[in-house]
């Protein structure tokens, strides 16, 4: 078997549809498209063909980590359990 084909078939990247992205973020499809348009930090989709747009799962995971990191930084807890 061609080694390039084997490497391709073992690719761990997953591509999500707008419906899958909407479920992931508990948002509507319209909200996802609004985020694409208005939020420069939200991952941009990849246009595969007319009517087929996908997001790289790895980019969505990175975005989630970024927003969770920002949230955690703004909600640092002092040792007695109160917020700074």
C-alpha cells in the first residue's frame, strides 16, 4: 500500500459541519455564522465545495482553551475562596 495513502487515512484531524459546531457550543446555526462574521478570534471555516463548509476540530478546541483561559484568569480565586 502507498505510504502516503496510509498516512492520509491515519490523519487524526476531524472536520465539523455547522450543525456539529452549533451543538458543540449549544448555539444556533445563525449564531455560529454571526460569530464567524463578527468575532475575529472564532475559527474561520474551510470551504470544501459549494454547500460544503467545515471547521477543523483542532482549531475549535484551541479557541475553547483560549476563552476558558481568559475566563479563568479573570476569575482567579484567593486562598480563602473569594474572587480577586
